[in-house]
C-alpha cells in the first residue's frame, strides 16, 4: 500500500486539527480580552517550568558527577531554577516584569545582531543593504522603547502570542477541512 498517495481512502476530516484550531482561536481571544491575566498565565507557566527544570538538573547532578568534573554547575543551575520558579509563583509582578525585560532584551540583541549582519548585504545590493539597515534600526528603536517601558513589553508579548495563536488556529481549522 502506498502511504504517500493522495487517494480519497486515506483522507477524512481532521478532528484533531479542527479542535486544536478552535482552542487556539478561543485562547487568542481570551488573551486579547484579558492581557493581564494572560501575562499572569505566562508567569505561572514559566514558574512551573522553571521548577521542573530545576528538579531535572538536581536529579541529573548525581549522574553528571560520575563523568563530568564541573557537575556542580548542574547543582547550582537546579537550585537557581527552583528559586526563580518559586519567586515567579510567589510574585506575579516580579515574574511579569522579568519576562517583560527578557522579551525587550531579546528584541534589542536581535536588532543589534541584525544591524551587524546587514553590512554583508553591501556586497550584493546597496538597496537591500539600506532597506535591511533601516528595518533593523527601527527594530532597535522599538526594542529600546520596550526596555524603558516594561508594561508595553509585557503587553506586546501577550499580544504577539495571541495573534500567533489566532493565525495558527485559523490555519489549523482550514487544514482540518482540507484533509477531507
């Protein structure tokens, strides 16, 4: 049997993609309607993930100790991850502020790297170089604005995730019908 054929026998309505798409669209609208609660949800998720990651590092410490001379790094990382996770869970404000600054710094670093790498475009096309440089400078200005306004950075993060969920959810719904 040919698994890659496009015969009608292999196709049907994709309920998994449809349900996932509907859930993503619903979550997107909830995030857009309640961005502060969305940020709290992000903080909660990051806090839990950080604690789990810390426990994984601590569990792996004994195995690393046998063959890795710097296994103490896993121990310290595990302890720090757990402390950060607990801090996030105990104070949503600190967690939200931390996430906002990390998001803004990520944009800043990405913009600086984009500016640095845009110089190679001069060899190919002056027009592309100038266009790319202008876009990266605009990105840098936005990143600086986000660093100096962490509330805007936090809201931007929630909105970006919401729009991504909306677009991806709609795509999943369309895909579910295309599999018929």
